[in-house]
């Protein structure tokens, strides 16, 4: 049996925050502003990384991929959330629901791997500076990004395909603002022990293994930086990595809590807040974290704005 058979609904109701109706309009305004900031911020990073020749480096190649990933991540769920918050119709079609949880897990797992790849790039830049250009050549960067995207796709095909086969026995109320695998598993009317176990195992692999690689990379980075005699050199090295450390912390905390810990330990309200955090808040903050802490990015953005201003006056 699967979600599309006769015992399962063709339309799902996303309950979202409907149990707190007074919250929906203020939340609509907050989410709309955050979504616009996410679009503007991430599109700006992609454009600046492409047009400014000073940013033609592996670091900004990976950063522009992260921005594109965040754009896709938020657009998968947030427009639907805005529609549900604005009106009384909380429904989503079967196809829309399936698309959401396939894409959500595809993009989420891809971001886990991509953040690990970015930490490897920082390790090479700081610990192997003389060989950095030779090692992190264009072909390798493209290969690493392809591995991240294909790994995310493999995760989605496994988790989502297992979930889509679960019978729902007519249950069509999704106690969340999006169709996500853990929520869909809870809706099933059969024993889901295997699905829960697979979710924890695969979730642990895609979150804890990349996180371990990130921690190891930064362990070597810290050891290298501490050997630098110049205080200015130490400050520059730590600033280079500081943005990535903040982004990793913001992303991995909610993800580990959602997918690695047993679902029984989290209330559904907590799960909704965590889903909202890593599907909207983190993608919105990423551009600001990287631009506010990165001198090159701020300079490139300033130059682009000045250039656009002069072109507008001509």
C-alpha cells in the first residue's frame, strides 16, 4: 500500500499553527519578511560571487552553491506556509505533499554534506596554504559539490520512498506546516518501527558523520592557527572560519534534535519550531553571517552597489 491508494486521501490538511489562530497573522508578516530577506540575501551572494573577479575562488564557489541550496530549501515550503497562514484553506494536494518531503530531505541532506565540504576547503586554505590552489582546483570543487547533491538525492530516494509506501487509512491531517517524513510516519496506521529506525540511522549518518568531519577539520585549523606568531594572522584566520562555524551551529542543532533523537522526546510544537528554524531562519541568516563577517564580500557588494548607482544616473 502507499499514500496514493484508495485508503489514503488525495488532499492533506496542513494544521500548521491553526491551534493558535491569533498567531497566524503576526506569523504571516514575520515569515513573509524573512522569506523576502532570504531571497534577496542569497540571490545577492550568488550574483556577487559570479560577477566579481576577486571572488573567483573555491570558497565563494561553495558559498554560492550554499546560497542556491538555501533558496531551493525555503521555496519548497515557505510559499505554501504563507498561503496557509493568510487564508482559511489549509489544504495541499497529494502531489504537492509528496514533492515537499522528497525535496525537503533531498536539500537538507545535501546541505549537511556541503557544509562538511566547506570545512574541508577552510582546512586546506589554512593548514595547506602553499598547496591550496593546486589541491582545490576547479574539477575537484565541482566533483565535491556533485557528491553533496547526489548524496542528498540518495537520502531522499531512500527515506521518502519508504515513507510513501506507508498506508494512512484515510488520515489526512498533517500536524505541521509542511509534509515532512517524521510527521508522515506518525500518521501511518501500521507498525512503523522499521521506518523510525531507518530515519534515525540514516539521519545519524547524514548529520553526525559530516559534523564529525567538520569538528576534525576545525581541530586541525585551531592547532595551525595557534602556531601563528602574528596576532593579526591569528585574527584573520579565525575570522575566515568564524562565519562557517556559526552557520554549522545554527543548522546542525535543530537537525540532530529532529532526526537523530527519538521522536517521542520532542513535542509536536517543538518540532514545528525546529522545522521553521532550519527551513527559514537559518537560510535567512546565512547571507548576513557571511557578508557581515567577510571583508571581501562586503567590498564586492559595495562596489556592485556603487556601479549600479552610477549606471542608474547615466
